[in-house]
C-alpha cells in the first residue's frame, strides 16, 4: 500500500467522524438513521460480525469506499479473519461483475490498512 492509499483511507475516517459529530445533534433525520443503523447491525438471529461481512460485500458491489472502510474495520474489530473478508470480497466481485472487481481492489487496500494497523505499522 502506498502513502496515497493510506492517506485516502484516513481522510475517509476523518471525514466520517467529523460529519457524524456535526450532524448527530443538528439533524433529526441523521439521528434517526444512526439509530436505524444501530438496530440493523445489532445481534439477532444473524450475529453482528456476519452482518458486517454482508455489508462489506454490498459495499464492494456499490463501490462505496466509505462503506468499505467502515464495514471492513468493524468486521475486523468483531473478529472477522482476513480470509473471511477476502472470501466476502470474492463473492461480491462475482455478484457485481467487472465493476465490482475494481471496487474489490480498494476493499483489499482497506483490509491491508487494517492489517498494518493491527501490527502497529
């Protein structure tokens, strides 16, 4: 991963945190959406880690870089292995066709970013 990739991922993280802080108390719609997200990703018949892996796949198909960053990070935090995430990206790339393979390359960079952060690099 080159420094531009790392900077891009860290900018996505920073932008999301800043927007969240700004909007949470100012926007009823955003607050309602944040609550919806909390409910949707809570453990139920499907555990949260599995829900995060599903979201990783959807993020790749939609080519949502911010989504990939968030859901890969959450999946890792919840104990998803590198191989589980790679297999999720594989399924997404197959389901999304050619465009999803392009998004999958960014998802793999995000996974590498979180692997390096875990190793303290």
